[in-house]
C-alpha cells in the first residue's frame, strides 16, 4: 500500500462504527464498497443498434416529456409502463424512436451519476485531509501531555479541536453508505428503463 492508501484505510477505520470499510484502498478518491465504474456504456444496456435520429417537433416534445418522467427516481420504473404504452400508441414502437428515448434518458442520468461520483471523490479527499489533521492533533495532544510543565490552555484547546474534528468526520461518514449507493441506483434504473423500452419494441 502507498502512504496515501494507508491514510484512506486509517480514515475509514476511524469511522468503522458507522461506515463499512471499502474492499480496495488503491484509489484514495473512492471510499465506497461498490466497485468504481467511471463510465457507463449504453450499448451494454440497449439491445438494438443505436442510431442517431431526429424526429419532428411534436415527437421530440413527446420524447422530452416521457424522458422527464423516466428519469424521476421517485417514480418506480414499473409505474411508468402505462406512460410508455400511451407513448408507443401515439408515436409507434420503432426501435430507433425508443432507442432515442433511451439515449435521452441515458445522457441525463449519466450526467447525474457523474455529478454524484465527483461529489464522492471530493468527499473522500476532504475526509482524508480531515483524518490527517485529526492524527496530527492527536500527536500534538500526546506531546503536550508529556511536556513539563503542562500547558493546560494549549491542551484544552487541542483536545477541543480534536473532539470537534472527530465529530465532523463522524457526521460526514454517516451519510457515506447512502451516497455510495446512488451511482448503483442510477445504473440499475437505466437498465430497468432499457428493458422496459426494449419490451415495448418487441411488442
């Protein structure tokens, strides 16, 4: 392990009560248990050839409205099947058209996923920096406690800073599990959208 990787391991150990440790510490920007997948491939999800196409204004407006609902995570994908059925009933179930719908959803959700992953990376680096500061403060406290005479004011200040930093670290760590699940949730929703649209093509 590199020194940086060891720091990540120590950082996660500090919050072990609230955060499960990652399986691989080789990437200091990725503290999650979930495997890091930087980019998604639409070709893996969509079973038909992806053909860039443009459609008339009415169809594009309908696609935009449908996609706007598909990407709303608060709506379960299965609840959107009647909406897709209504769309195909009005505009057809051509694979190029539904592929266009899928790619529009894919582009939006991929951007959302990238934003989340960038946030995780920034979070990880900030937690590493905070962990390093905590360790430095602990060393300072130990040094002050070994000094003669004791400087009680400096000890109190250092211990107060240590307690504050540890609290901030723990509070941040508590949200890590949910945040780490978000890229996977987005990926799973995209797969579900692709499958639903592909079934519509098959029908």
